[in-house]
C-alpha cells in the first residue's frame, strides 16, 4: 500500500482491454456527432470546462451500469476505476454533472437515433418483426401528494379559517407584547408553523385554480404531445365536469410534478407517473423507436412509434405485434395502408395463444373482428407469440437489471429526454455486446 510508483500508471492498465468503459468512451469520441453540444462552448471564460464528450460518455456509461443520480456518478468517478477509464481520472462535481445533463437534455435525447443507426450498421436491426408495448414508470412524485378537487375545496375552507384565526391571534399577541415591552421591541415575527400553512394554502389555491381553468377549456384534440387532461377530467375519452360546469370532485392535480398522471398497474393498483412506450426489433432486441406520454392508454402510440421508426431507418417493418392496448380500428387501418402485417390482440391473450375475446364480433369494427379471427385460427402458431419474448425482456433489463424504476427529473419535457437517454443506453449495450 505504501509503494510509490516512479511513473504514473495508465488507466488502460487498471481496466482490462475490451471492457465496456473503453467501448462507451471510444464510441462517444469517434462515432457520435456531438456538434450540437460542442457549439455551446465557443467562448472561453473562467475555468476551462470538462470536455463535453467526456461528460456524455460519463452519463451513458453511468446509465448502462444503473447509476443515474448525479451524486452517485460523482462518487463513482472518485472510487471506481471503470468510471476513471471513462473520465480519464477527471472528477467532475455532482453539480457539474447535473447542470450538464439539464442543459443538454434535448441533445442527449437526440443521440438515440445516432446509436440506433450504428446498431443497424452493425447488423443488429432487420425490421423483420417489431413488437410494441408500453410500461408505467414512477414519476419523481408521490400519488399521496395529489389532491382531488373536492378535497381542495374542503381543505381550502379549513386552511383559510385556520390561517385567519392564527393572524387574529398573532395580532392580539402583538398588541399585548407592545403593551408589555414597548412598541419598539421585536416579537412580531410570524412562526414557521404559520408560514408553512400559509404556503400550503397558496399552493392549494393555485392547483385548484389550474383545475378550474382546465375545466373551462374545450376538450383537447387527440394529441399526446402535451400533458393532456388531468387525472379524473376524462373518462373513456369523454370530458367530465361537475354539476356547476367546473372540475368534477374526483379530478386530481399533483403538487410535486403537475405533468405526471395516475397510471393503473397490474393488480388494480395505481402509481403517479408516465407511460413509456418502445418499439423493439425482433432480431437483437434493439429499440427502434421510443416515446413517452401522460395518458395511460397505449392506442395513440402506434402511429408515432412507426413514424419515428421510418424516419430513423427509412423503411417500415414487415411485421408488427402489440398487445390489446394498441388494438383499434384506426391503428389496424394505418398498418394496412403501410402494408405492414399486424398481430395485435383485440383482448387479453391466453396461454394457449388465443384471445379472451376471440369469439366476439365487432359489427362496427370489421378489422378488429378479422384480427380476432386471425389470431384465434393460428393458435399457438400465431406470430403474436413473439411479442412477449421480444419487448417484455427489454423492460425487464431496463427496470430490473439496471434498476430504473423512477424518473429523476420532473416535467413532461425533461422526463421525455430522460427516457430517450435510457433507451439510448440500452441500444449502446446491445452494440457493445455485438462488438
């Protein structure tokens, strides 16, 4: 331990050749176009910044190892030689890492297409069979920090009465202290517990006003680019309003991340989060398209995912499979226009490969009826069986193997950038395994 080296060791001597850290560093430095990020550093002022390529490589390598927090990344740069191989033994502060990620989040998300094209160049993308699915990811907010409109009205009256009583008591106390100690003496400071209640009342009134303003707007178009309606403001695509035309009592708004929505989960539970969707190529489980929305319903995600796939790779997949959340007449017609063979379950699939609604007939939905009959006739031989073995393992690798179960950032735009970074890391790992 006390041996002094005459010459400093090379980091390549500490991390074996072929390690993932070398691959990520060299790929970022030699293969990715970082001109959008580099163009932000044209003027030299103050201390020279850490090289942006090193910071990008640090983020991608950290995400590939399940290290997402800026503090954990900074700690790893000091303690782990594999991270030192990425940063050339630089030790950026956690604030520097967080600021870099926040500043260049959009550009970092755009690296997804570059890595996807590298995967195609390596022969990992064939677009023979592409499976679509969505998963619910916890937001950086608790559902217990949301409040329904009905409770808001009740809590507002209660808090307002408490605050008024506190101010009246404080005024009486001030007058008594002035009489006892003199008018020039202190003693009129508002207690912290009163200030906290006042701040909570202000936040509650702001959230209540936001719901009331949303209730006055016309129903939004079928567009998932924005946060969409608040939880409880729609039911089965129809707007919900209270008896007075305002928000219904069940409408909710989260105080921590207002863009997040309640997402139903298996087993009848709910979480405060987002609906993250991906399209995965069947050859090597490479993500060919990704998107994120606030609506828990998957059906409007099919067209954007296929459009993003074609925009990135300049061709359509031959086959597409998806679960029942994507099955509707418009989606099946869209796939037919693109001449894509579809395998989308109209109902929950049984273990024998048939659909629980396979014997139903939709008189107003002939394409859905034909799809149910197609899957029922094929049985276990249906190509629909490939869906679970293609797309579900990807969610398992992201959420279980790499431990990404909750977003770190808040707000729809930031969370979309974070999800794009997660998907980019997944493809980068596939590229590294094939190298």
